[in-house]
C-alpha cells in the first residue's frame, strides 16, 4: 500500500510534479500513463524513495518512506528501471542473484541461487542462465532484470513492485507473458504493482486502475477499462480526436 | 544451444578451476618468489635457499637486498592490481586504471612536492609522510574525476578518460616545474619516481607499504559483494539496500591509500591495475569476491616477474620496471579499446 500526499517536485525552478495525491492498493495493478516528459518517471522515483519530494510525503504501509532504513525498504519494494547496462560479463544468473542482496546475510547462498533459478524460469529466461549479460539482446536483458526484481521480493507478502516501462524492449509474446505474470503475482501475493507505461492497449487490458499525468498534474485513479477511452486519450495526450478514435476508438471506446 | 551460446558460455573446466584458483595462484606466487630470490648478480641457488645452507655473504644479500625487493614487488603488484579492480568496479568500466585516469600521476605530483619543498626525508617518518601526501594526491584526483564524469548527469566514461588526460597533463607539468626547481639530489629522486622502480627496496619501505596496503585491500575484499551490486547502477544498488555513498567513499579511500602507499615506495608503475583484473575477468569471471583477491595474487606474480626481468636483463645495469610494464600494458590497452568499440562492453 503506497500513499502519496501532496507531492511537489521541481528541478531548477521548473515544477515537474504539482500537488500529487494518489493511493495504490495491494492486489491492484495500477498504470501511470501520460505523454513524454509529463513527470511519470519522476513520480515513480518519488514513490520508490529514490527522489525526495520538495513538499508532501510518501508512505508505505502507513509509515513515511523517510523513516525506513535502506535494508528495510529493499525488502518491502523492488524497482525495475528503464535502461540497465552492465559493462562486465556477469552471467544472467549472477545478475538475478544480486536481487537477493537484501537477504545475503541470513539466507544461504544455495537457497538464493535456487530462488534466482525459479525467477528466471518464471520470466521464460532459464535458457539464458549461463549466458553473459552484455551479450544478451535488449528484450532478453529486460526479462533477466525483471527476474532479478522478482527475486528481491520473492517470499514477501504485500510488497510493492515498481516497473518503469517493463515491456519496452519485449516482443508481443513476451509482453503478454510479462503482464500475465505481473497480474498473477499481484493476486497471489497481494502485491501493490505500479507500472509506468506507454502502450495504452496493454494498459487497458492488463491493468486494474490507472492514473494520468499531464504537465505534473495527476488525475484519474479509477478502473482502467472505464478510463482509457478515445476521449480521455485525445484530451491527455493532446491528440486530435480523429487519431484517438482511429487508434483506440474501435476496441476501447465500448 | 546455438553456436553463439556456446562461445559465450564459461567453459566447464574454467568453472572447476574457480574453486581452487586462489590456492593455485598462492602456490604460483610462492614459486615465483623463490626463483626471483635466487636470481641476480650474486648467485644464490634455489637448493641452497631451501636447504638453508647459505654462506654469510649470500645470507646478507638475501636478507638485505633480495628479500625486501621481492616482498616489495609482491605488495606493490598486489596493491596496484587490487586498486585497478576496485576502481573499475567503482567507475563501472574496465578501462579505469589508476595510471590512465590520472590518480597515480597526481599522487606522484604530491610526492614530488614533498621531496622538493621538504628536502630529502628518510626512515619511517619520511616514508609515511610521503605515503600520506601520495594518498592526498590520489584522493584529490578521484574527487575531480567523479565531479567531471558526472557533469553530463549520468556517469560518462568519455568524461572520465578525458578528465584523466587533463589531470595527467597538469601533473606532468607540475612535476616538470618541480624538476626545473630541484637540485641534483632531488632530480635523481624525482626521476626515479616518475619512471617507477623497486630498486630502492628496504625493509622500511616494505613495512610502511604493507601496513597501509594490507588493511585497505582487506576492506576492499569485505565490500566485494556490494561492489558487485553497484555494477547494476547506483540507483539499482540503492534499491537493493546498498548504502551507495558510504560504499563509494570506502572504495575511493582504500584505493587512494593503496595507490598512494605503492607509489610512495616505488614510483609510478603503470598498467598493472589495468591488465591484471582484465586477465582474471577473462578466466574467472567478474565477481569481485573472487576478482579482488585473485587480482592481488596475479598482480604480485606479474610485477615480481617483470621486476626480475628488469633487474637482470641488462645486468649489471638495471631497467626501471615501470618502463617494462608500460611496454606490455600500452599495446594491451589499445587492444582493449578496440574490443570495447567493437561493442563487447559498450561505452
């Protein structure tokens, strides 16, 4: 459960986020949508604790993020960022095991390695296990990173999962596999899932609720199926009605 | 499995070697040290060393000349390789070598300032003073590089290397100016430092270097797992519970201490920190928990070999070992650069 209250964030006098209120509930997959530069990733970073908002507060399970230690936080939430280059030839398995860093002192190396293997299997990347990470394709790297993030909150109930454009490099099959997996885990482990995404079709079909951000202001918060329509799209993305209807009218309007 | 998959998989026999790599490297180091101790102007046969049947003159040479030099080569080689490995992890790029990015030269500049301004200083106090000066120079360079490499927002390898060029040029100018100011005695000392040599090895320098380098290296080994996680990226490491600022501070300080101590006793010996970690990564993989100790052993072995060649190949004269390591390391760096640009690592 994540609560954002009155978040304001500016860089160099320019306001990126303005008075954002939002609640993200366990058991829900919530999308954050909006045009380029609207402040989606900034909001995500404020919610994860990577950025400290100028005003307002973010709380995780009712406790202010600032009062968590780094280790406590690392067991309650995992984050998949956009670009993840690694310039050393770690194997995919080694990268996923790094996700178990918060537990390295209390869990055995063998059990962590086993969890990493299971996570790789879940994201359909077990066959990449011993490949060198830099030699993988963009989509393969994204799946391996996703496995790393899953292994970080493997045995946690009601943890939070933040995904910043998790499907950007994936082919259609893996896009759906990943979203299905996210939905399934969200229900099973009562996760709070927050996804920044660009693919409105995918958001419409695979998320429960969604927020729209435009020029730092947030709106929405209701059911994705009701909110993602040609009308709202044309409004939020500043898209002429005919294009919005052309791209989203057919299957989304109704 | 496709052909490509096979090519990038770690071969099976290498995986088995991993477990026994450290003891093997340790044994190899011991063997090289024994051989190196027996070679030189005064012949001290290996069988005599092992059997303990040495003449007085041989014993004197071994104790006061040969052994301190061998031990110093081991410590300095290990220190340089470990600092190279840690720097590369910190900067997240296999091209970061203390020599290339100006850390060694600014340490040398600090030492040169001490030599010229404070006059000749010897003994424990003098060596510790020079080590501290070198540490200060190295720390300053690290700080400047970090600042400049982050100018673009994210950490840029191009800026790191370019800042290194600028720092190297400035330090070279500084050393040049000090050379111009210095008298004959100081000039000899300065030249020795800029070329890099283990020729002045005494037990004093061994003890000073060891008391600084060994604790620093142990701290680096202790932080190896978090250094691995740091390679995912700074914010990723923070998400995984790593206190990134504290980790970076520790690595910079320990690296600067090791490089500073190594340079204050041996001058600038280049490329060990670049070549050694790379060779270990090629064979044993990039995991710092193995990489750092294995680099220490291999660095010690290689510098000991290089120094043995340097002091025997043009006997009775002696070649500064820094020249030898640069002759090997320069082409190696070019090869590495070529590989990077062909997309193996990505800049």
